[in-house]
C-alpha cells in the first residue's frame, strides 16, 4: 500500500520481532553462560514454534491487507479490458509477505520430528529477507530523489540482515550474529515507520521537498540515530535479562543451600537419636 498504513504495518511486525529477539537470545546465552538451567531446550523449541506460527499469521494479515484494501488489486493481476497490470506495488508487498510466511512454515515444520536439515529455518529466513531487498531494489525506480534515497537506506539494512542470517546457517547459536540480526530488525521496523512519516505524513502536514539535498542529508543522519536507538534498546534489554538470570541463579543457590541445611540438620538429629538409643 502506497500510504502511511502500508509502511506502518510491516514496520510494526519487524519492530515486534526485533524487540522479542533482543530478549530471547540474551536469555538463551546467559542461561548457558552462567550455567543456570532456568530454561530447557524444549522451552526454546516451543518458542521457535510460536514464532513460526506468528510469522504465518502476520504474513496472511499482510497479504490480505495488501490485496483487499478498497483500492487494492483484489487478486487481479491484469485488467481484462486493456490488459494492463493492476497495482503491482501491492503485489510486490504481497510477495514479500509470502516469503516470510514460507519461512514461518519451515519454523513450524522444524519443531516436529521430520528430520529437517539443521539450519534450514535460518536459510529460509535469509531467503525471505533477501527477497524483500530484491523486490525493494526495483521498487523505487523513476521515483523522486528523496524517495529513492530513503528506500536505499532501507536496502542496506535488509541485505545486511540477509547476510547475517545466512551466516547463522553455518554458525548456529552464535550470539553475536543473533544480536546483530535483532538490532537490524529493530532498525528496519523503525525505519519503515520513518518512511511512512516522510513520504505520507499522517497528520496532513506539509510534504517534504523531494529535491532538497538538505533533506537527504538529514534523513541519512536520522538513519544513524535510528540505529543508535536500536542499539540502546538492545543494551537495555540485555541488562534486564542479565539481572533476571542472575537473580534466578541467586534464588536457586539459596534454595539449594536451604535444602542442604535441612538435610544436614535431619542427618544430625538421626545420628543423635541413634546414639541415645545405644546408650
């Protein structure tokens, strides 16, 4: 959808997944690093299953939104009257959602004992992100200069994320790559929102001058600010997860000490009673 909602919708999806990954992967890493079995491997497998289902659901919502908005193509690709294309921009967005939906299906299938190769879930996600970038690369040809620039910045995030996820196929559970992917996903989500505000101001305010080079300079700087905010959010979530895991470990240690103390007291009483019976 060539409007504000059409950019806010995928932006919300990416932002939600990015923020969730910024909590999930530090939790998994810190539990393993601190040797704190606060979560089992089955727990993370179930999380992957839920993520896959959410990908499928969100992709269906995105496809339906692109196809069946009032001015959408309604599943018509070619007009029968003059044989011209119908709303190709909506079709491109639908194709993007389709590949993310396929990635979600692979996540769901990976949960079940089907002997699916390890890393196929990451490969399918990498292909989905690459397809998104491939579509957007040809999405803004012959558009105004600012429009092209703001989307080209998005492409750097998309292709960077695709490469990072592809490396995860061979370096499974690499926390640095997982955190990098999370930060780029947050950035992609916030940048979709930024594109909506710049190209389609929701409040009906004045439109940006598409040919003013100062606007291009500001947007480039704003892009860096967005990533700085994404990194700050990552750091905050990592710190909160660290405190949570450390507290869980401390409570676990206190419980173990209490159980051992009760056991030792019980053994001492048993020995004392045995000694008194012998006397």
